[in-house]
C-alpha cells in the first residue's frame, strides 16, 4: 500500500516505523524496552508442557531420528553395493 493511500492511525504507524528504522539506536532504545516487556507478557500466557511431556517428546525425537538415520544408512549401503557390482 502506498503512503498516499494510508489514513489516520495507519499513516501514523507507517511514519513511526519508517522513522524508527532510520533513527539512531539511542532513540530506538525505548522501543526495544517496550518490545521486551511485550515479549515477557506474551510468554506469561504460553501454556508450557509438563516436564514429563517434554522428556517423552525428546525421547521420541531421538528414537525417530535414530531410526531414520539407520534406514537411510542401510539404503545408502545397499545402493553402494549395487553400484559397485554393476561397475
């Protein structure tokens, strides 16, 4: 959307964004502090998994990764043998 098409609050937000991108870091520090406060507030609302669920899913990821690695390794080994016999 072009700047000329923006109205009201959208125009003010656009100008603020453009100015904050071009402003020196000293002028953007309050924005950073505000951003970090908002991140902290959002993280309070996150429903974190229990320790048991975290351990269970971690083990599941490790097992699935190992199985995929073994299957991939087996295919690689078999294809290597097949190519060596053909050559």
